[in-house]
């Protein structure tokens, strides 16, 4: 079994949970003996300005990077190869006319002429600045470019199934499927409704919808997401499956962890500073907490389009001395900030899954999550609140800060619960799906 | 001759209302849900089951006997929300075929933390039973059949003749719960142990269609009881009264089973029914049973881990009883009463994390979404009690 996997994030270049999920799933697939050809754009993480390299050298399609990110110390895969395509999928951001493009690719293939840069897929022009959520520049152009290059690559490779992660790779997945006739699974890590509320970007929605309807199987990260896929995208229920995300045990090794101030408890927010993640509710709860408990620091880690208004709200609530913004962190810095934390809070307004709470638990940090999250379907030994209920959020934050036995039991039970969530199991479920798809395809 | 000893436990906790750390009121109890549950269980269980028991006592002309323990918490709620239930229990008391036994008034774990408080609660309950049912209790059971040698010793010192506990395998070993025992260092106290296999056949398995013995008929059960002959004297069927109609719904046939059982049991040989005190008077103790560690009738562990199995429970109980001496000395009746209602063992049961993820019986009876929510709520209320105590203290000092 070999999978042609289309993603747009992979460690160390990540901006959120997708890269973590792709890495974990790929490693799990490796363990269960599924070969993965991972096709990655030369992605820059959103908000990489602070922490990441300013630019990544463009590697043309073709050079084989066996083991992917191994040189970064992320581990070595036995069955995985990685290809990096010269397309830049920068953000969380349609296939209008695949038939023509596919036809053109076929003609070129027949003539034995390949010229990647010259192929363009007709698609509606994008009005500049019309994209929400930080979709910069000519993202749609890059999505098309990635699709084209991926299609080109696919014709040179042998594989059984195509697996595409999130909307930016759906056009590539559809194109490759049309070209090769191989079954396509699209993996929904988040939908436009999660990212943008009711103000969806129509083009993004259309790409998502086309990808889901064009795929042979839609894999959702939670039942919450599955219900959105059924209800908002009208996908037939029988082809929509749920595969929960998981978490890796944290890397060993000692970090020099020095609290910001030793006599303060640290309450952590870690995620993009966007409407979806609910930073405002976190701050409003913080306000209520400090009325009762002063030796506390609220650390907000991440970047995003609401960072400015979050800082303003902090000032307006007179929370300056209790709140620290760290910007976007990655790698060891994420491990460090988790280790310093006494409590992790995920107040998301809408969270298809939410891997960060699992990471917090794996660092032995107690967790409060919003009930509006997919991860709340799999975790029972955590505290749960409605994201809008800032009184209850504050009540629970205070309880954790004030009652060490509560922290202790949440930690103990959380560790036990965490062991039930492994990427190997998630990969095993995907493998079953692949086998069904490949079996059905060979019969057809 | 095998004697069936039915003992039914009747209890309703005062459930707590949602109490945030930002709340400051002194009303801690969820009046609405307590009333609702009490009335629901009254109509599904207490009233219909009492009617069946009364009917059986009449039909068998006094040869059918049962025993009850009704907590102070349940009686207070009957008075408030379902007075007709109390009347029907009083009617049963008047038949002379029903024994009422004593426990802690507040269904508490006070024995583990505060002996004086424990004895006060037992006395309160004794007085209550005398007032309401006109009987001086001779039998004691500690909350949820929590028991060890020390509980027995103290019960004897307090003048009880009989004590009840669980026939747990790990204390009985090869011995049978169908005999009577005597606790070490006790001179006349008799110990009766629950036959958990036969009790749980009714209480837990009766309606389970996956059980190999389903459907359980009165005739079949009476034959199992009869098998005790030659290997014991008593068949101690101890269970929650809510088994009838609430845990086992009426449509399982549980009421028909109960209606038919006495006739079937007494129809074989000279098997009969006894109250607890009658059984203790008729049969001799077969030996001494040493129970150094706490046992109970809860969960498969049959220990106290359902209430004291994790750090939250230990902490909540510790903090509760840390206030004991000050509250008891406060001379503030409302404060003392609130503090005592916070001792109801159910509050700690809700904090249990055993099996929580599996969604079993702990979850079914739990008004909270999680054991953590329960602990947080409880500790917020304890804060309020502590604050009242501090105010009362400073007022008296001033």
C-alpha cells in the first residue's frame, strides 16, 4: 500500500495543528507499514516572521528527500519519501475547470512535453485583498501551481491511494485523481465555517465543497466536523468517516525552565490569535480571575490577525501586569512554555479537533477546553466549559490554581487517558480506509 | 429452615446547586432538582413498592417481614416534597412486621473522621426513628455498609445488638454470608453479612436480558434460597429500595417478582422471612470475623475507594472535617445543619474518577458532568461555609 499524500505543512515548518497532525499520521502509517510519498509545498508558516527563516530555498520537483525532516531531528521514517514542490501555500486559504487542465496535462503527457511553469489552470481571477484570515498575495495562484506540479509528479510515481489534507491541497488531489484514476481521500482538519464563522470566503468554500464531493472518502477529525461536512457541505453520510487525531509523547531531555516569576502560576493560551480560537474570552476570564487571585500570569502564545485587538483588550481591562504575549513559538520553545504552565486553556469558539490540549496533557499540564471542540469528544479527564461562559471559565481556572488535588487528579487521569490516543491507531484506521478504497477501485 | 432477611436502604441526598467561586449566597442546595427527584422516585418506587409490601404483609398474615433503613436526609425530603411517602412507611411500621434500623442521620462518612460527630449523628437518627416510627432501633448499619472491627466495637458500646455489612469475598474467604458472625472484641453484637450474589441478582441483574439466568422468576429464586438449607441459616438480601421501579423499571416485571416471591419462598419446606433482630435472636453466631480494614458494599472493590479513592475526595473530606470542632462549637444551628448536609457521602461519590470514562453506574446517578465539576462546586461551597464560620467567630469575639 502506497499513499500519495498531499499536505501543506510538515515539521519544522508549521503554523498550527495541521503540520503536527500530518507528521503524527505519517509516522503512524510508517509504523503500520504503509508507504507514504509526502508532497509538500515550500511552505512558509503564517506568522513565521518572528521565529522562522525568512525564506526557504525553492527546491524543484524531483529531488528525493528520504525520511523527510530527519535532518531536523524529527525522527527517521522507513517507508516515507518526501517531495517538495515550488509552490508557496502560505496560509489557511478552486477548482473551476479541472477538465480543461487535466486535458491539457494529458496532451502534454502524450507528447512527452513537460513544462510545469507554463501550465495554468483556468480559474476565476481573485480580487486583491478580498481574502479573509490573512490569505495573502496570489494564494489561489499558488494553490493552482501546487496542483499542477503535484499532477506532474504523480504521473512519474506509482501509488494506490491519494490523501489530501485541507482545502489548499484539494485541487491537487482532484487533479491527480482525474489524471491517474486512483481513489481520493480528503482529510478535513478544519472547514471555512470554523475559520471564518458565518462570513465564509466563497471561493474557499467552493474548493472545499468540490473536494469533498469529488473525493471517494471524506475523513473528518471529529464528529463535530463530520456534522458540519454533512450539514453545510451536503456530503452523503456514507462516505464520511471520523479519525481522531492523537499525540506523541513529548521528547525527553532537560530544558532550563525558569518561570517568569517563581511565585506566579502560569495560565497558558497557545494558538492562533484569531476569532476562531477565542482569545477574547480568555482575557475576559482572566479579568475575573485576578479579582480573586493575584499571583497569576496569563501567557498568550501565538500570532494572528487579532493580535492587535487582543493587546488593546488587555489594556482596556487593565490586565497589563498579568498578561504576557510571547508571539509565535515553535519546537523547543513550545515544549518550554508547556513545561512552565500550571494550566492550559483552549477557549475556542469552533475547533474541529484541537491537538494542543493533547500536547498540554502530554506535558503533564491540566487542561480546560471549550465544549465547542472536537477534542472534547475524546477527552473526559479535562475541564470543559462553553467558550462564551467566561464566569465558568474563571471559576474553573481559579479552582485549578487554588486546589492542588484537582491538578493532581487531572494530571494522573489525563496521563492514563492520553495513552489511549495514539497516532498508530489513527493510522491503522486510515489504512483500513485506504484498503477499502483501493479494493473498490480495483473492482471497478 | 432458611430465613430470608430483606433489608432495604432508603436514601436521597440533598444535591447541591451550582455554586461558582463568585457566588456568595448561603443557600447551597438545589431545591428544584431535589424536589423533582424525590417526587419522581416516590411515584416510581416508594409508593408502589410500599403498597406491594403492605399487600404482602396482609396476604401472608404477618409471616412476611422486612427491614428498612431510611436516612434522615430522605425523611426530611419526604416531609418537604412527598409527605404521603412518610405516611405509607408509618403504615408499614404499624403492621408489626417491619423493623426500622439506625445509621448516621446524614448518611455520612463521619466515622472515618470525627467520632463525636459520628455518635451525634447516630443518636439523631435513633431519635428520628423513634419519633417517626415508634421503634427504638436495635440494629445499626454504617453508611453504604462501610464497616470494620472498630465500627462494630463502637456500635456495641452505643447499645446496638446487631450490625450489618457486606459479605465481601476478601474478608469471608471460604466462609459463607449465610451464617451469623461476631466481631472481635465484641461480647454480644451479632454481625449479619449481605449475600451479594443473590442480592445483586435482584438489584443489578434482574432486568438484564444478556444474563444467563434471565428471566428471573420467583420460583427459580426461591429454589436458590432453599439451597441454603444445610449450609447456613439466613439469606441476607440487602439492597437499595430504589431497586424496585427505579433501578429496575416496572416493565422488567420487578413488582410481579416481588409480589410472587414470599409465597414461593414459604412454599418450599419451612423457609420463612425474618426481620434483622428476629434473625439475630433466633440463630447463633458461627464464629468470629476479623475485618481490620474498611469494607463496603460499593463497586467490585467492596472498599471505600468510591468516596475516598482520589486526591480530590481525600482533600474535600479533609477540609470538611477540619472545620468540625469550630462548626460544632459555633452554636449556629443553620451553619451546623448546612455543614452536616455537606457530609452526605453522595457528594464524594460524585467526585469518583473510577470508571468515569466508561460511563457506568457512577455516571448514571451523577448530577454533574464530571467528577471535577463536582469537586470544584463542593470546594466553592466549603469556602462559603469557612467564611461564615470566620464571621461567626469574630462576631463572638467582638
